[in-house]
């Protein structure tokens, strides 16, 4: 992907640390209020029992063991010298604060781990954890990644998300008060959403004080409610062409300083039902690049035009 078309995360990390930095995915064995009965037991319609996890916690691998294993692999593959512990599966600020702090501190105690990235829900971060992470962030890199998925409340209800877009805005405001950078997760191709709905999510994020975005394709995995919808003909996946075009327009609406951490997801091959092209990551990234170049698009192009129009008015 031509990095001049958008601000990528690897370049940002190299600017901060002066070397190649890689995330190591951590499975901390946590759960989610949308599965344990606090909000629901079904979870979001696209999430299966693994919750995007690696299964390491169920194999009784400690945080330290997962990090050491990841370091060895990523140092060989990418010549990475520093690492971020990425707490990915389920909701990683959901649990007793003392346990959460113990997990984070174990990760930070591993040599060459320079920070934390913590995936969570915007309705699952309390003041104690925010204060703690704010203190950690004074000496280590700390990011909070909030799942927004869509700015459309009707969509959030349909996918059984369990919160509205307002919860995201409140969480971002509280997090930024501690100077903790925020990455927003969004999903393109959610049931019932039009192109305008998806681009309205981009506009919503462009007006939010966030520092990064992850863009995911909605793909169908086994063991989910979405799989039933798909097999029964009630859901149609985006085509590659549709996805590429929407991503390009999405990026054009975002401010140029926002870091783009991801442009598509990485489904587990053994779990993926559809679309099969979701497995072709490099082809998909190249398609986005080619499409943007053909249309003369780049991150921030439409955002800049919006600002110019507003100023001129």
C-alpha cells in the first residue's frame, strides 16, 4: 500500500521509537458483558465463542509466555526490535481492577515490550482503570481501542451491540482527559447499512477527538448469528469492489492526522464462511491503493474540502 495515500501505524511507531515495532496479540482469558449475561448472552451477531481470540488463555499460556512466543516469531519475520502487548480478545477492561492491573503489569514487565494497546467496549471503562492507564501512559505507550462499529444507533441495535454511539463519544472524552490516545474500530458492510450510512460513520469519527481508526470488513464466521442470517439468505456480504470503493471514500473523509491502523480484517481461515476474498489481504490492499490512485483520492481529501467549504461560508 502506498503510504502517501494514508497515515499508517507502522510509520507512526517508527517515528516514536526509531525502529520496527510490532503488536503481539494477547488472549487474557477475559469475557464480555454481551456474553456473560450482564447485557446479553448472545454477543454481537458477528462474534463467535472465540471473540477474535487466539485460544492461548484456554491453553493456559501466561501473558509472559504469549509475549515471548510472539517476540521470537515477529523478530524473525519483520526484524522487529520493540513490541506492543495487544489485549485483543473480548473486552479487556472488563473485570476486577486489581486483576486487570496485574495482567497489564505482567505484559509491561517483559523485555522490549514498550507499551499496551487494549481492545474494549466504550461502555466498559471505569474511572479507576482510566486513571491507572493514564499514569502508565506517562512512561509507556498506551492506546485504548474502542469498538464503535457504526455511528447508526439502529444498526447497533440490530447487531445486538448493547450500546449506542453516544457511549463511544463519552468514553473518548473521558479517555482523552487522561491524554490516552484512542483508536476507533468500525465495520463496513453491517446488515441494513447503505453506503451513506457507512460514510456517515466516517463523518462522525472525523468530528471526534480520536487518534486512529481500524476499518474492518464484515465477514461471516462459523458459530455466529450472522452465519444463520447468511445461510438463510437474509444477509449479503459486500463484494470486493464495493468494499474497496467504500474504504477509499471513508479514508478521504477522515482528517489527515488520524492514524490508519487497519484497512481490513484477518479472518481465521478455518472459521470463515464468506466472503472468501477476505482471506486475500495483499490483493485487497493493492485494490484499495489502485482505486484511490485512479480516483485521485487520499486520506483527508474530502475532509479538507469540507473545512474549506465551511470556512468560505
